[in-house]
C-alpha cells in the first residue's frame, strides 16, 4: 500500500503537476552538490553555504523541497512538514499551482519578511494566511506530524 501511494504521488506530480516539477528539476540541477533525502516521496535538498539562497528560506516546487541547511534542527522537521504540504497543494492545483499557490506564497513571504516585527506585534503568524495555512493543514494531515506555526 505504501509503495502504491508513493507511485501514485510521483505519477501525479509528473503528469498533473508537470510544469512545477520541471521547474523543481531545474532547481535540483542547480543545487547538484547538496545533501539530499527523501521524505514521503518528495525529494528534499538541503542547501548550505549559499548566502543568496539563504535569503529565500525554505520552499517547495512540485515534489521538490529546498531547505536551508543552516536552520536549527529542532524546527527543521516542522518546516519540512509545512513544505510537504505545498507538495500536496501541487497535486491539488496541478498546472495552476504556480499561479494559485506559488505566486501568492512568494508575495506573502516578501511582505511578511519586510514587516515581520509589525506582524508579530499584531499577533499575525506567517502561516495564518493563504496559501501557508493550507500547506500546514495538508502537511499535518498527510504526515501525522506537526507543521511549523510561525
């Protein structure tokens, strides 16, 4: 059953979610010498010693998750669950993922980083807005683990 689920996940990512997975493959090729692991079918790449990439934080493109290797390990797993939720969103939105999830996610991340202290003072968490709240829900539902709620 587990292998069937993994095969279905991969098949759907490379059919229904083809555009974002091709983009994820390009990022993977760019980060070819970095540490990798598999997490529930997703390919996780930990980039380290990339100051420009560190500004991007952690992100998912299709079934490819890119994690800043400098992040403290105690929260890294919870971020991974959140990013895995984005891979589920890739399955749900298919070719519309980039517009429906990717773009809003990037815009919210830039806005939140720019005004982080003001949002924190108001009690607004990064994961309180679309599509980040959905990524947390899907990641937790699919993995049974807790996502980051920052």
